[in-house]
């Protein structure tokens, strides 16, 4: 254990294809902590106080490595090489067409079977965090270039979890990394319907029925998330509930410094989450399709609307839309993006 105001510890958690997997804990002086694993560079838990001082886990997760290996919903995982969807599971770069794994109909989602969520990362411990590193060879999932990705988690006494993504390549490629944590600030199995959500965006991407961007950018209109209760924004049609699976374009996205992306509040527990990022967009996903067979931390399989994702990232299908922010990474470039989760309580 590394001692100080922040402590970092680890324990053996199992093996995956002969590679050792560990569960790490980063704990601050107030007793809040985040747990992580080098399987998928995954955020396993975030244990935070409510307004009465009770500490509970506010993200969806599993109690064992086996749960994550069986998981198909990317709980807490690092997503790469390319987060979100690429239409037709192909893109053109410098005149060459690259074909990817089509795992979502004819499209690629979260890089298909080559996704980083099911890779064992190398790791290095710091005084206040952990760095996970993965070497992805050229052709991995159809993507060009030998890529090195480092995902660094740092936890602070202010209950602030900072995730940074740094990558280099030896050939031109495309990159888009994010974290896929599902938040439920109540820490209860009653869904996120009564959470209040504000997203700092005036526009979002227009998409087709398969959630592939059409290329059009439109005003948020009736999808504006202005601090309203999520329940009031969910639509019901023939007994089916439809929430959000939308990419919101953040205000001041042209400025690289950290900017606010979203704020989530659960008034019952008093817990809050403020999300900041250097990315230009945030994908709001209300977990409409959550269907996980392993029992999770609610002691049952997860179901729709149990948790909410706030995935800071570049725009989906960016390589196929020249007017979207570029996701091209070239030799000599350094990919660097940051996501910050700041947990608190209503004052």
C-alpha cells in the first residue's frame, strides 16, 4: 500500500487467459474510495457518502471478475479503440478503406469483439492513482497502426475522480476513448427515474433508427436536459419506455481546457455528480437496453434504467463525417483527453 492522504492498494482478483487480474482501491482521507481492475481498465465501484454520511456504491458493477467477463453492457469499462458507433463498420483514411467488426447490425459499436473492455492492461501505481497501459497491434479489430494507450485514474480528497487518456501510434489511425460507467446516485435498485440531470449543451446530433449520425446538427428542443427529473423526459409508447441515447454537443467545445458537461442530482440521498471534460461531446444513455445476466451490486441482474451513462467523447461515426471534429491520430501526435467525475452532496 502507498500511504498518505490517498492510499492505493491491490489484491489478486483472478486470471483471464493466463494473465493476472487485480482489484485496486484508491481511498481518500474521508473514507470515500474507487475500485478498479486492470481487466478493461474498468471502474468497479465508487463509494461515496450521502447527506447523512452513509457510504454506498453509486455505479453499477459486479462483485467478481466472472461478472465482468460475462457482462455485455460495458459496465464501468474503458471503451476503445473507438467509442460508440461507426456506420457500415467501415471508414476511409488517407484514401484507404478499413473494415471493422460489425457487432451492431451492419455497424460497429464500441469496436466490436476487439473492444478494450475485454483486455487485460498492464498497470503502474502512483501515490494517488493507477495508470493502465495497453498495446494494441496494427489490424486489431480492423484498425490501422500499432497503438499504445494509457488510462490514468487519480482520486482526490475532494471526492474527485480524474480519468486521463493518452495515446500514440506509429501509423495514421482513428481514436475515441471513454468510460462507460452507469451511475445511480441513490445506490438503490429503483432506477434513475427520480434523478435530476442537467447537460450543458444547446445542440445534439441527428441520428437514424440505428443511432448512426445523419450528419445534421440540431437544437436540443424537447430533449433539453435543464435539471429536470429524468422521469419527466422519458416517453412511454405501448408500455415501452424510451429515454436517451443521444450525443449532446457541449458548449465551448472548441476550447480544449476542461469544461462542464453535466450535473446529476439524487435529491433523496442528497448525492450529486458533476462531470467535466476536454472532449467536445457527451453521450447521455439512460440504460434503456440494460440486460445483464450476472447478478450485480443490487443482488440481481441489471435491468433497463437501473443506471445512467454520461460518456464524454468525440462524436460517433466521426471518421465518416468530414465536418465533425477529427478523430485522426498520426505518428508524432499525442492523444490527450480528460474526464472528471466530482461527487458531492446537496448543501
